RNA sequence: GCCCAGAUGGCGAAAUUGGUAGACGCACUGCCUUCAGGUGGCAGCGUUCGUAAGGAUGUGCAAGUUCGAAUCUUGUUCUGGGCACCA
């Protein structure tokens, strides 16, 4: 933390230490960051390159639930495995700075930062977080002014002072950055627990397939929406990929539009407008006067949000989210049954499903109407799941001619469609253009839609029926989980008031539990530990009281039983690395000022919207509170691609007769050896629709295919099925199956019969033949048997080969399938490099002779290219450059220390072990990491001539060696004399000759 | 459904600013070294016509801009990723 050198902070996204250990996909980003760290160090920087573990999380808890092992134990074990694996690859992490989010000494500060969030509010005047204590002061003297917070529950100073303690706390809670309110969770009654979206498949729980429904529970949230604008603006100042920025922008989803109020009317008598059994919708032009029942105007209006107020005359119906509070109030008696049924259906569906299955159209008419304020039309109000309660006002005005979803809905329920865009609407699909001229649109007629937006908005505001409104798709981040393995909240509930612990009481350690099942009433496992939950705190005066900052004596309370989500610890870990052992503060200001922002952050795109947004928000809050000096944590983000697994398949052919379990064949497994057919036969069967039975019959001629079976049972009575089965990629060489290894992989494959590529049948101890397996690219995963363990490769080829091969696969950002085969090439390169220094027979061959110009040229071309490629993270081309360099030096028979020594320094970030070893063989003391990075001398690469490509009409025809100082006229003259050019000219003059110096020549004829 | 990214030999890929498409590596073929295998070395290797010289063609598909397009523009097809409690 103390250095005269410029600093450089290289950070990897820290891993969740899963039990499966590392596969070859994980180290990709780590290798890139390690190369860059070493490179920066050689370039004279003070480099911070730490590593740690995101060790709280659901999988460990799930595992605990199944096996009874404490998550702390399994986590500890998994971390040990991870570290062992990482160390084998030779990463230069500063393990002295390791952090673990589940370590009490770490989460002490996660809890502490949570308290800062709890004790802060967002001041909309300054767009900054401020302390709640300041807010209380202004409340006492000025009341709430509504320009300091976004909430609308306003009061005067007098009112504030007469509020009860509880009422005051409620007002404050509505403003805190970390706050608690009732929110919906996925509740699974059968499991008695709250489920993550990921734990729900097709609307039922992944475990056990039990129904899941929405349930309102008290939850903690972070008021990230207040930071929406700053999170958007901050994107302009950071170096993230465009797609990453785009994803964040979409997530935040800022849109500008209007909120409008519509009067609601309804008739009290039942079944007047609509037969509940019919899907037929009422039409807006059915005159109210034909109905004899009294018309009532509902007290509160329907508030909708729209980005297109210009389409107000095209509104044919309204859609309200099923959860909307108005639904129960406005539903007519006649529609009550239908609405209730619909609500029950919606309750069973997750939000993701509702959006994803937008194609299936569902909805229900409420029996109420909204009145269009401009033309008085009655607009039927429906509820439908495609409108979400959480976005906008939870209600929309539907314009079927302009919005595809509205259009589909109108078509489905036979709602008449008003066309306000003339020929732009074809009746077949909606058109969301803004370029059309409005028709059937009252005072907006004849206006271009994009101009009409502003005019309509102005009118709406003038009439006082609505106002401009900026909306965000992003919602406040849910911050509590009904789980065990996470940070406990430093909060005590007493009489409905959330009381924060004092900083001195942190960390609030996670208590030990014996069971990891849920607590009562949907609470987390912590609720089961009564002695932990019920608190009486000793105050200095010796009474079982607590003196809160607000001056209330607390007799007893109940701890918050939910825990923080996975992203809590990862939202600030980059700060802890700067000052990991400090027990006075989360990170000393001096340390964070010195290391400042993360210069290079490397990780996967999967964190685009979660982790990256949360950590950006936390950084902004800490900045606002003056605890750190910058409000964007990551200067540059590099996303590594995913390494996909290459799965291999064998094709098992199985008579379906066996599946029917004939009594005689109960023990078939012992008699019938599994039969596998090769890829070519599988394709043949599939492509030509061959009946697998016919195939088997034909093969049964061969000895060995369970002759007894085919003799005993007539094959035409039984069918057969072919199933592709994953086979461990590690026992397949390319696509060629290692038959022996396959037979040994599972007991039931011991006597497997393999119908091989050439048609020969392989049985145990039989002919040597070739079985080609099928191949497919999929996500790397244990269950698909396509994982490749880096340990095996490091053992076989060494860490340097492994590192360079991972880089050589392709650009870091690209996703690519793993193929171990090519690793030989990189290994050969390193051996070839070694032979520049040492001969297998002669031993040492390097010498101290003076380098020739040709050798220097090779070296300096390499210096230039390696530096350029490393700087732009093009590690794959850098590896190629090293190969070219070594090939050329070998061709030149160059064994000169003067050249090789510099090459080693260039190589050391990529292949640190061999570089260090050879560095010492050359007689150097100390680590090669302390060497001076060689500087590139352009003078050595200056050429006097160039081999120009000469094209005729853009097609390359020949090359010409020309002096570089030649200008156009001289070049033209020389080109015209060229034999091949003359041949193509056939005696004519060219139209023109294009000459780009140092590039090419093109003759146009 | 919405959003984003990508598509180049048998395979992974390169081409940094519109200027010699396929660098580098794998696989494959032939040869040298060896008793043999491995290692190491030399040569060939987009497709196609041709003994060769040489020609035609070629960066998912279709069109356009340009002396010149993998690269720019428009449309289109396919593939991968993300879309609020796995991490």
C-alpha cells in the first residue's frame, strides 16, 4: 500500500466455491488477469492482484439440507480444493489479502455497510445519499418537503412532532436506502419455504414438483431505483463493452411518458353487460342508456402509464394487472365469478412465465369501464397477466392498432379495433410507428405522431388529468432471503420498529443450527433458534433495556430471521482487498484513495445486471457518505467468454420388449449385454428412417450380439429404441472411443457390444476396431460428463502449456468449445523454446555471441507485437507471435543470450515457470519479474523496399519488389513495364493506376 | 416474447485503419531420422479445372456503396447468451 510506483489494480470476479471444483472453463479469465498483472509489474507498476471467495450461497445450504453437513465445513473444504487447483496453474495472487464473504471478520463489515444504507436516505435535491439523522432534524423544523425524497406521504413539522414513535419510524422507513416493506415471494406450501426463481420449474418447485404461489411477506429492499439516473450516467464514464452497457440500460429501463387518470364507471346490477360464460367483450359504443341499472362513478380513478399519449384516441380497452388494488373494488357482480377464477389461475404463475409465455393470451373483463376524457368513450377494463403490477402504475391503456400485445389481446377477445394511423395499419398486425399521421384522433388529427406526443402531453397536463412521468423498469432490489447461509441482519424488531445494532455489536455471528429446514410461517431456518431470536440486551445501566438512538427503552425484541442475499458480500469485496485485515473500518480511506478504482475487472457476462449494478450502487452510496473517493468501482471491464464442453455420445440400442418387463426376462440385465451402435449407424437409422429392429436383425448375423435373445424371441414381435447417452469425454480421443476404458467405466458396460464404424462388432477381448462417438457442444457440466479437469492437464503438460493453450484457443471474450487435442502444439512450442537454450544431447547450447541484424529484427518485431497484443488483451495472437518468433530463431539457429534473454522477459507473463527457470540458467540472479521490460527499437525494423501486391481490377495477379521511397509516377512506369501487367493489358492503356504507399497497387483496365 | 452478441478451410482461429483472405496451431498426406514406435526435421494442405504453367471460385444467404469489402449500408437466415432469490 506504500509505493512510489504507479498503482494498477487487476481484479477477477471471485468464485463461488462449489463442490465440483474447477473445470477448464473457470481459469480462462484468471489466466488473462494473471498475464496482465505480471505484464504490468514488468512495466513498472505496483500491482494489486487479489483473490477470495464468494462463500455464502444456496448450494452449500442445499447440500447441508441433504447431507446434514454444516455449510461452513463444506465451504471450507471446497475452498481448500479451489486454492490447490488455482495454485497448480501458478497464479500470482496475493493470498495474504484473501477475503471470504462468510468469514465473520468480513461480514462484520457487510453488516456495517448495511447499517450505513439503513441509516441513509436519498436526497433528490442533491441526488445524493444523506444521513437519516439529518432528515429527522429537518422533519422536526420543516416537516417533509417532498422535494427531498420520492415518497408522497407528506407532513408538516407540527404533524411530525405529534406522530407516535412508531409512526415516525414508519415515515423514516419509507425513506431509508435499506428498508423493509411487504413484498411478494414465491411460496411453496408443501415445502414450507420460500423459493428462488431458479428453484421453480414450470410453476412448480424443482424439488418435489409442488405448487408454488405468491405470498406477501415482510422483506428487506435496497432503494436502488433512486440511483437509476446515476447508474445510467455512470455508464458513460466506464470502459465496459457496448453490449454490457446496453444490458444495464435495458435493465434500468428508463422511459419517459405520462401518467393519466381515467374516471371509472360501473353498473351495480348483475350480468347487464356481459354474460360471464361468454368471452365476448362489451363494445365501447354500446350506449349506456339502453341499460336500466344505475350508473355509478367509482371514487378513485384508474391511473395508467403510457409512453405514447399521442395514441389516446386509439384506446379500445384498459388492462389492469390482476394484483391491482382496484380490481376488487370495480369488478361488477356479474363478473365476480369469472374474475375470481382468473385470479386463482394467475396466482399460480411466476412473473417470468407470465412474460415468457406472452403468446398464450389470457384475461378477464371486470365489468367496469373507463371514460376517455377527450371523447367520452366508454372503455372496458380488463385484467390480464401480461400487465405487471410492479411496472408503471400496474395498468395500461391498450392501443391495439399500435401495440402487438394489445392487438393480439383484442383479436383474441373480439374487441373492436380503432384505427388512428390510416394506411399504416393493415388489420393484420399492429404498427408501432411514430411516423404516421394521426386520424380519428380529435384535436390531434393530421399531426405526425412524434409531434403529437408533446402536444397531447401538454393538453393532458392543462386539463389536470395527468402529468409527465419518467418510469424505470428496474425495481428496488429484494435484499432478504429466508435462508440460513448468508449474513444475518444486524436488526432487532421491537413493537414493529426495526432497531439497528450498534457498530460495537458487530459482527452479529450466524448461530450454529442443527437443522437447515425452514422456520415457521415461511421464515428462514434462523427462526427455529428461539434463544437466538429472542433478545434482551444489557444496557450500561444494568437493566435489560436498550437505549436506542431515538431514546426509546427497549425491553425485548426479536432478531430479524432472514439473511442477506448472495450479492451483499460481493457488492464491496473489491474494497476489502485494499485493506483486508483492518478491524477498525471496512477499508481505510488512505488505502482506498491509493488503490482507487479497479483498473481492470475480469469476469463473465452473467453478472451484467446483478452483481455489477449492485456493486456500482454500493460504491455510489459509500461515495455519497464520504467513505470512499470515487463513485464507480470498475474502470474497465473485460468479459471472458464461456468455454463450452464438447459432449460425446454413444448410442444404446435397446429392444423395447425389455422395457415391457416380460416375466421371463426379469433378469435380462445379467443375460443381455448392452449394445451400442456407432455414430454412422445412428445417423443412418435416423436419416433413412430405418427401424432399429431391422438393424438389429441384420447385425445379429454377427457372432456375439446376444444370439440367444434373437433366437428365443422373434424380433418382429418386439420393437427397439435407440438412445444417445452421454459418455465421459475423457475416455474419447477426438471422436474415437477408448473401448477398453469404456467397458471399465461402469460395471454394466463390462461386456458391452459395440457395433463399430466399419460394421465389425467389438466384444470383450475381440477384434481391434474403431468406434466413433457422436459429438455436441453444450455447457460444461458434471452431469453431461464433458468436464475437463485442469489438474490432469497441468500434470501431463505443465502449467505453462496449460496457460498458453487456454489463451491460444481464441479471443478471451469469445465463447468457444473446449478441445484438448490442440494442446500438443503449444507443448511442442515450449519444447522448441527450450531447445534454443539446451540440446538433448549436447546440453547447454546458448552463447554470448553478438546478435545479427536479422536476429535483432526478429526480436524487435516480437517485442512490438507482444506489447500491442497484451495491451489490447489479444492473448491468442500473442501466443502465435511467440511461436513465430521461436520458429524464426530456430531457422536462424540463433542461440544468443542477447536475444533469448529479452524473449524470456516478454514470455514470462504467459509462461512464468519456464521463463524463470531459463532466466536462471542464463546466469541471472533474482526473479525475472524484476527484470526491465525490453524496449522496442523501431530503427531496427526500417525497410527500404517492399514486396507490393499488384492487382488488375482488384484481383491479385503478381507481386513487385519496389523501393519504398518511390512515388506514384515512378511506380506507374515500373508497373506498366511488368510482364504480367502487360499480358493483362493486351496492349491497351489502363484507365487508372491506384497506388497506396506501403500497401498495394491496383491497375484498373 | 424482448434485448445483446456472433457466423471465415476438416477443426480452433488470424487479418489492429476498407488494401496480398486463411497468419499461428490442430488434424491429415508424402518424405528424412530410427530395427521399430515415439520424439525431432523437410514438404504439401480452402474448393475446383489442369501433368504443369496457369485459370475460375471463395469469409452464413441476397442486394448495394467502392478502383478495391471478411471489414461499410440495407434486408434475411441460423447459432449462442441475458431477461430480478443458482452463482
